[in-house]
C-alpha cells in the first residue's frame, strides 16, 4: 500500500510539473500573441467564448487565462461582458485535459512517443535558452512528462483496484454522489489544479478503481473546486477582479448543480453519443465527453443570464472612486432642452466642487486615509471627463444667446476643480518634507499657516448663506501675507541650520500648493455662485479670475 501511495504521489508530481512546463513554455513562446488574441477576439460574446476555449486549450491553464482576463478588464481593454465570454470559454477549454488523458487510455505505448518528446524538448531548451525556441522546447518536454505522469497514475490505480475495492468505501445513493463530489472538490483545492484532480479521477476510473457514476461526481466536484483558485486570487484585489471571479464561481456552481441533478440522464446521453460517433467505450472517454458536455451546458444556461448578471455585478464590490465618479445629474435625455441641461451641469459641478473642497481640506489636515484621497482624486478626474463630454454634446445644440456664455464658464469651473485636486496631490507628495522642517517656533508658524488655509477652503462654499466674495478675497490677501512671512522665517531657519536645508525647497513647494489651493477654491466658488439656474451667463466677480502674482521672494522657492 505504501508503494502504491508513493506511485500515485509521484505520478501526480510529474503531472503538475508537466502542466506547469506546458503553460509557462507556451506563454513565453507566444509572447504577446495570447494577449492579442484575448484583447481583439472579443467583439462578441461568441468570439470571447471561442477565444477562451482556444487559449486555454493551448496553455492548459484556465487560471492563467482568467488572471489575464482580469488584467485586461482592469486596463480597460475588455468590458465585463466580454470578460465573461472568455471565462465561459476557459471552462470549456480546460476539458482538453480530459481528452489528453483519454488519449493515453487507448492502449498506446506511451514511452514510444513521450520519451522522445522529452529528449527533443530539453535539447531545444538547452540550445535556445531565453528564446522562443527554448520556450517551445520546454512546452514539448512538458507534454512528454504529461503523458508519462498520466501513465504512472494509471498503473498505480490499476494496482490499487486489484488490492482494494474503492467503490465499497463510497456510500450508496445521493450520499455517495455528494461524497465523491466532495473528494473531487478537495483534490482541486489541495492541488490548486482542476486538471490534476480530473486526471486522477479519469485514471482511477480507467484502472477500474472507481465506477463511472462516482467518477462523474468527482469530475463535477473538481470543476466546482477550481473556483477556489479564483477566490484566493482576488483576496484584496480590485472590484473588477472580484466581479470576474464572482462570475467564474456562478458559472461553475450552476453547471455543477445542474450536472449533478441530471447525472443519470447525462450519462445515458453520453453513452448514446459515444455510440453515434463510434468512440471507444472506455471510462476515460466517457468521462471526458461528460466533462465537456456539462461545461457546454453551463455556457448554454449562463448565456441568457449574462446581461442581468453583469448588471448585478456592477452594483457589487464598488469602491469609493466608482461611487463618486458616477455622475449624479448628467442625463443625456436633457440635452435637447438647453436650460435643463445647464441646470444638470450646475448641480454636477456643485457636487464636484464639494468633493474637491473636502479632498483639499483632508489633504491639508492629514484627514482620511491616503488610499481614500487617491480614490477621490481619481473620481474627480473621471467626473471632469464626463463634464467635458456632456458640454461637447451640449454645444452641438442650438443654444439661445443668453445661455451660450454659460458653457465656457462651466468648463472653466471644471478646470478649477481639476486644479484643486492636482494641488492637493502636490501638497500630499511634500508632506514628509514639511514634517522634516516642523521644529521649534517654525512648527507653530507652519501649523498656523495651514490652519488659515484650511479655514479659507472651508469658507469657499457658495452654498452657505454667509458666502461673501469680498471677505474671501480679504482673507486670501491675509493668507498671502502670512505665506510671505512664513517663507522668510523658513529661509532664516535654514541659514541658521535650525531646519534641514535639503528639505526646505520641497517643503516650500508643498506649502505654496496650499496657498494655490485656497486661490483656486475662491475662484471656483465665485464662478459657481454666479452660475445660476436657467443657464444665465456668469457675472464676473472682482478679481475672481485675476492671477495674483507671487511675491518676489517666491522665486527663490
């Protein structure tokens, strides 16, 4: 028994090594070709399925194809619907493993072709190291090891069947089917390879160690177990990765449940198909055909469910950036009515201004996690692009003369919001430099300056009843004077070696970004205040759009 166990483990090890060599070798040999196939061959869901089948059949790894697909979704090369087509195809493509195992079961003398493949492959690997030729050699040697590993497993299970009747260890009826399904699931989780679990199952059935019904249940379990790889892969991953993985889980669970419920009927259908196609009535062939059939059945079941599934998934795993970046007021239906369109634009810009103001205040005060501020910044960039697109479409309409000036005004407000977000990022990038010079009396001066800038940002809210442009400009002038004084203090401290000189200039850049944030926020608030409902032209506020030059001493910064 110990010898049989060792043989099984050795055969499994050869199989896993072979699959790894095939996958790595073919991916290296293909270069960007596989990526191009996935990225370009997804114009329709049918083409996506076909691409998933072909690529998975080539590289012998549905996990690799799924991970690549997730990467393309994150990069914007594929949308979620296209990605699901590839995921469906990858599940069908992974059935190629079963057919390779079945091919070994045709009483072929494996050594006659497997050993030459290993020899030729390793020769190419040595001759063409770090080239495509070497990668092809690695894949060729992997195929040779694949067949050797399957042959070793088959021999081991034939010996196991002769010494032990595994069928007697499995309970009868539904409990037995669920037990076998659990075995298949567990094998996939432990090996992190559904191909390995299916290879073990098919060779065990070919060796007489398992009846067909039990082996079919284990194949279903292995197919469901491959979802564990996707579940592990998306821990801490992006929302898009989680959506693709969730679709992968839904596909495998649905196809597995249906296959289990229809198991007797499907096996009869498989036997009938074998007879019609003239296939050899071998357990491995039966199971390979069964595996392929229920994966195609899964595609057929998921096909009409894909649109609602996509809509459901898009509402799940949402990040702060995705939530904020969704326009709340820009509706393409109002473009035909310019007055309503400008109303929607004003409301969206006011919402963006609020996000930008909170973002800037959080940056100055160190509030909110850096990751959260980064998501807010990304959301503002996306909203800015949505506003520009909306304005472009609005300009195609015949605008009344009284409303026309509001369009460029909206774009200018959008630009101010973008500038505030950029300046907040610049300040955040210099926080460590500012911290390095906050020593002694200088620390109090810096704190007072940042508090004054924060108060000015908080006051730059046109929605408040006490909003006063003239008062804001006076406060900004006071902030500029405070900045000028602070800069002199910092330069003196650096000359006295009170603060590190190396951190001075970067710190001054960050502190000046705070001043610029306040300036842009005032301009933004003033223009937004005059962007009244009905699309009336914005009234220029005194100095609202005048760039106040930096003090002469600023040049030193």
